[in-house]
């Protein structure tokens, strides 16, 4: 379970901006020694950073990441669309032999890889969009200079991107990706390209931007190295009985599916659990009033790829839809009102004041904040589903006056 523990550590990352401590030019001068110590030549570093200016779009892009500012159902609606499902089935069919080969060689579900491809780059369609795909040396240098909450990861990615320039004898303008530095069809960050990069087409190079074979092979290895278990589903939508103790909906430990089945949890549409010994956890992203799932360790692996639950659920659901499955059985509570950023910060501070939360106050509501709120709900005699809404803010404000 060590690799899954690493995934849990990733989930605690909080990518909010701090403040630069020096000018951008000074940062570039001072960072050179770090890069050289990591094996980047002075020649490579100076060529890549000569005349470099910060990307002015980065601060807004960090603060408005949709994974953290959008209701899960709105996030899903925009990513798992009829058009994307149809385009995905067609794209996989066009590359049938390639997907079959990577699935056979690695054991990773080809439809999971197809779903990541679809959500990350719309099956490669955005790779030629200069507004979205840009030289990543500038992006990563800006992120490190801005010192967002994942500074160590950004520093590692900046150095890894420089290493990729050096290894592949590239110019900085040729190494392109997202504003956060992710590269290629399935958007892998530079550190993970260095760690998991695979030559899927056998041409002796690893080119995630131009070679779908390399991109699929690299992401498959990445998922396997995170602990992906071949043949294991990501999870199952379930019915949860009235009176169920939602404090059991914790991802601190995975329990056998039989644990939940014994408490009345059933798969939807009368489906059966293939193996009641499968370790799972209960996930209720919209509380008791929305779809609920028993998630396996492979769902946590998807969160290792991108630590947002909305992202991981979108990949999981799109993979199923590409296979021909339908939508979720239970509807989302679409009329729910949510707190704004300042109110979310106030919620976290109130939970700290009540001795229920020891995380950071950043307004980014994730599993740790939700678990703390569930404990508050339990103390109030409410259903402890941890679903944080505008009412949660009002309730906590009253409790801490």
C-alpha cells in the first residue's frame, strides 16, 4: 500500500499562490545554481532563460482552476458530453491497434487512457491551440517565481523541463504544454516524463506531443507506478440506505465491499459485486442527496494523476461512457448554493476554532475539510455526510459567534 500512501500525500497539496520574494530576473539568476546541481548545463540553462519574462496569465489561471471553483456536476457536464463521448469512440476506433497493444502490454484499461486523453486534450485536438499550449519553460519559471502552494513540485518540474531540453537537444520554444507545464496528448508534467517516460512507438525518442503511442505508454507506466491494479474497476455507483452512518465514508482506510454490503449498501440497478473482498471506500461527492460510490484503490490512482476528485470522477465516468455505459442513476442536487472563496476560508477557520480541522485556510474544500465538517454535523445530530454548502457557512458562523 506504499504507493497508495504516496497518492494520499499528493491529495493534501494546496496550489494557492504565495508571493514572490525577489524580482523575476533575480530569481532566474539565483536559480541557475540549483539547475546546474541537478545536472542541467549552464549553457542549456542560459539559452532557455535568456530574455525570459513572466507569463502574466499565470496568477489568474492558478486561482481559477475549475477543479476547485466548480460544482462537481458542472465540471462533469462540461467534460463528459455527448460530443466528447462520440469523438472518443471514433478516436479510439481509429487507433484500435494502438490502444489494444498498450492494454495488452501494460494491463491498464485502454478506455481509462482514452478518457484521460479526451479530458486533457480532447483527443489531441487542442495541441495546436497556441492559446492553450505554450512554451512551458516560461510557464514553469513563472510558477516557481510566484511560489504557489506546490512550490517544491513546480521547482522539480522546472528542472525536469530543462533536463528534457538538454536530453532531446531542443530549443525552449519547442517544449510546449499547458500553463502548468503538462506535456502531450495525455498531459504529463515534466518530472513524470523523466520518471515514467516510455518510447511507445520504438523510434528511440520519447515525444508525448507528436506521438500518441509514446503518450499512451508513458501514462500507462505512470498509472502502474502509482499502484494501478490491472483488472480492477475504479468503483461502482451505489444505493445507500436511510440511516447510514456517513462517518464511515472515509478514505483513511479501505474496507472490503462486504463491510458496506452488510450495512445495506447495494450496487444500483440490481447489479452484483464481483468480489465482496475488494477493498473500497464510500464517496458521496454531493452528500446524501446525490450519487454515491464505492471507490477502489484505482480511483485513488486517478487522483495521483490529478489530485482533484472532480477530475478523477470525470475520467472514471468518461471511461465507462466510452465503453457504452449510461449516465449515473441518481441525479445531482443542482439547486445547491455554495459559499464563495471568503466564506470557504471562514468555514475552515471555524472548523479550526472548534478543534475539528488542522489543515490550512485556503478556501479549497477537499476531503480533509469535508471530514472535519462531517464531525461537526455528527456533533449537531445531523446526517454527517460532509457536504459543504452555503448553509454550512451559516451554521458554522452561528456556532462560533
